């Protein structure tokens, strides 16, 4: 099930028993008990937002001489 699934689209017994893990703290919560999906509550939602806004999250990257920008080769100059 997708973490942002609308519990109103699920049968009552399925929505009541659907347990998910918070995307921030990994604490389990019941789908219908949180309006802050995919987080268990407002605190985890705010902490995650803070991490994005302060650029604490980032994509991994390689750095080193082989990944440095280099000057273009002169072989394409037609001068």
C-alpha cells in the first residue's frame, strides 16, 4: 500500500488495521490515526521539513580528480 493512500478509499476494517512505519522515526502507526502521513504525527513532519529546508538531506555524490570539471579538448577547434 502506498504511504499516502487515502484511508477513506479503503474498507473500514482494512483502514483500521493498516499499520505503517513513520518515514522519520520508523515508529509504527495506524493509517487512520495520523493525518500527517507518511509521518506518525506533526513533530516528525516538522523535523523532516526542517531537514529539507536546512539542506541536511542531500544526494550522495563522488568527489575527486576524476569527477572534476575539466577544460574542453582542443581537438574540436577548427582554427
